């Protein structure tokens, strides 16, 4: 099937317009929901009764060695091989140019034997400098939290629990700085696993990797504490254990992905917007869903009050979100839901009274309260992107101009002669082959610019099209102007996929790459966004999620707003 089927024709309330949804300001206010990839993974692990064990844990008192975590699903087995290293503090860095880490990992397709571990030991700790095989699905690395890791080891060694407030402030013992998949460094290409049900939703192998790394981080601190003081050491209490997720540091490398995968991004956004439209189209509010929404809104408010950041933009967003959720909880507590299309009225109320941050939080809450109505959309979020590569050269100039004007109206209103509109340049660094963002008029980098300015390029194509007769073909135009091939492809793709394009200037002086990062990370299932600048952010994943031994006793999707009062 070329494109996902979302059954939107019978909805009483239409999907939100792309011109509204795909603005950077709103994308930068995204929240995780039931359609986020870690939430999809957790539901599958529980429903299919996945079994997870640790067949190998050979790590010494200095924290050096290897561990293996084995995951057994209904049809296949996967193994995370973890290498622990004794990294001096002065070598610990989150930057992509780092050459050493506290731990390195590979997710392997199937069981591993001694020969596999020897082969991986020669390559995985080197990361980019090494090579893995098509048996490996992901390659990853992580560093210890400077504040919390050693504190936790010390407390556990003395028989005490780590400070709950410090756990609340940090939220993780280790943070990943990369989780590579999809064929990088010799690993299996995504196409080789795409037909497996457990990987039908996007990034499931990567999310499984992070989930297992989280378990490793806790096992490691408990092991080091026991080595340090075997007579007094204790384990982390269950309520504090659930409070520990896995951190992540994500920079500019993730931003171009959103622009380079328009079909995939469309399917993510389309699934969310279809879920919202389904909910808004409900003729009445079910009592169970109403109670659920009220509970979630209270938990979200508590979560917002424990969410901190040092970045001024994010601090302002959090402050407004706290006020928004206070207003939302008061509104929901008044028992004033209308009898006709009640959730549509709730959403419309948010547009009148809440900030964009509060509006998008409410969207996530509505989806979370209606799982039975929306969970099937998880299967529509992947994409066969090969279907979007062919350009229809038979299209007439009049037709392509019409489509271009419809999709890129915003781009045609920008004054591209203004230096501020053209201030930034996306390029790839020679040192690490990683995306960078520079200043066009202050750095000599324009010759290396990547095609990540669709708004500008659409305006250029529109200008050149004016010189061509309406009955001429697009193929003839592109023979004369091959520089417009990429934007012609995007125009045709966007005419079929409404949420495929960011409706903003991605090279303007005011662009904030963290808005793009947050959009993607929210779909991953990230929380606690903490920008460290306008182009890299720290997050937390799986905080509050049940561990292996809790999958069958805990609700796999009842942990998304992990407040201390809500945890066991």
C-alpha cells in the first residue's frame, strides 16, 4: 500500500491544517503520546509477553567488562552486548567528536556466542572507527551522569538510598550520545528487518536498545556498590528505580533527518492528527475516558512542576505550561463538557485560552485517554520512501505552479533579498561528517551548502517557472533547470502528503534547530527537554517505565508522566 489509510473521510471534525501544524513554533512544542515509539514498544513487549534476561555480566570492580541482555519475543531473539569502560573524568564528553565513552553497545540479531563477543569487543568500543556486521542492528554509546552516578554508587555501598531530589533533578544514571542503526558502520540495513512485526513501527530497534541500556545502567551502579562494600551494599528501591530513565544528548545531526525524510515525517504527523480528529469527532464523552483525561491532566501538571531547564526559552515555556495546565485542570474539574462533540469543544477551548505549549500538551493527553480509538495508527507510521523518489515529468507547468503555490505560499511571501532571511547555511563537517549550521555572511561556507532550505528553493523555482508557457512539461523545464529537481520532487510529494514539509524558513536568522529536534524526539517518546543552546538538547527516555520483571504486573502505558506520587 503506497500510503497509510487513516479513514479520515467520515470524521465530523477535519484534521488540523498543515499551515498550522507544521510551523516551527508548534513543532517545537511537541509532546510524547501513545503514538510515540517507546510507548508502542512497551505495549508490544507486554502484550506479547517478551522475556528478558541477563545471561552474562562479567564486569570487574573498576567497572570494566562485558554484559549481555537477551530479549525473547514470540518469534525471535535479540541480544544487547554492553562493554563497560573505565573512563577518566577528563575524557568524558557528549560531543560527537569524542573518542572514548563509559559504555558502548551493539544490539545483535539473535543469540551471541564467545566468538561474537570477541569480534564485537574489537570494534564496538571504537564506534565510528570500528565496523560491525549485518548481524548487528544498532551501535550505541553512553556516558555516566557526572552528578548522579557516583553519588548513587556511594549511597548504595553504605546501605542507603540515593537522594530522591537529586534523582528528580537528573533523572538518569547514564545518557547516550548516539544510537546508530539502519546500516551505519556495517550494521544491518533497515530493509532487512522492516517486515518483522516487532519493527513495523519506526525506530523500534533503537528504542529497544535504549530500554536495555537503561537496565544496564542500574545493574552497573548496584554491581559497583556491591564490589565497593559487599557487607553493607543495597539495591535501589523500586520507587526510585522507576524514576531513573536514560538521558540523551542530541545535536544538529538529527535536524536534517526531518527535512530529508518528508514521507516518513508526514506519516508520523498524519497519525497524530488523525488520532486527534477521531477524538474530536466523538459525539459524546465516555465516562472512562473523561476520568482518565482528568487523572492524566493532574499528573501532567505535577510533572511540569518537576521539569527544569537552564535555557531561557525553555524555562519560559515550562512556566507557561504550568499555568496552562492549572487552567486546564480547573476547566476539566467544572464538569462542563458539552453533550455534542465534547472533545472538540475542549480542544477549541485550549486554542482560546492556552499557549501553543499547553495546546499541544492537551493533544497528547487526549490521545493518551483514548488508546482503544488510536493505537491502531501506530502501524501507519512507517514509510516506503522509495515511492516518493520518482518525478512525474509529464505534469504541465501550470499544474506544477499551482501545486507549488498551494504548498509553499508561506515561502513566496518571504523577502529573500533580506540578509536575515538567508542568514544560515546547513553544511556537513569534514571532520566527523556531521551536519552543522553556520552564518552565510560571516563564514566562507556557502559553497558547501546542503539542500536544506526548501522554502528558499521553492521561491527560486517559482520565479524561474514564470518564464515558461503553461502547457510545457515539467520534464522540459527540469532539463533546462536541473537545480530544481529536488524541489520539484518535494512539491509533487507534498501534494499527496500534507504534513511532509515544514512551513517555515529553515535558514532564517531566527531559526531554532531545537524546535526541529524536539519534534522528532517527542515522537521517539522523549521527555524533560532541556536545551543547552539553540542547537542541542538533553532529554530523558523511559523515565517511569516498568522494568523487565514489572511488564506483566504494571500497566505498560501508565507511566508517561512519572511523578513521585504516581509511582509505586
